[in-house]
C-alpha cells in the first residue's frame, strides 16, 4: 500500500491581508483612542491665558492652539464614529475575518 502525504494548501491557509488603502481608510480602536486622548489634552491646554482659570497667567497663544486643536480633533472623532457606524451597518451580515 502506497501512502502519499498531502501538503496543506499554503495559499488557502494564509490569512487574508487587507490592501494598503483599505488599512489607511479603516479607523481602528487604537487610532480612535489616540485621537480621544489628544482631544482631552488639547482641551486642557485651551485654558491657558483665559480669565478666571488656573492658567490665567499663561500665554494665550497656547490656549488658541489648544482650542482649535480640540475642535479639529472633535470633528475627526465625529467623522471616525460615523465612518465606523456606516461600515458596521454595511458589513454586519458578513463574517469577520479577524
């Protein structure tokens, strides 16, 4: 009796890798968390130079950078959340590949 060993299909057993553009366009939990931490830090910096705050004697230009940075990061968080919600709604019937 002759027995042959069958090698596993190397291409079928490999995990599927996403393309570069797909990875760039997909917000991850890590990037969302980093954006959230940045928003909190920028919001705290926005108190610099404002009257009746702990940092009233600080430079006001740091407060402006903090405030506008906070607004931009808040906008990016909203866009990231909308993208994640729409992506979840479009792909909820598919099985996860992760």
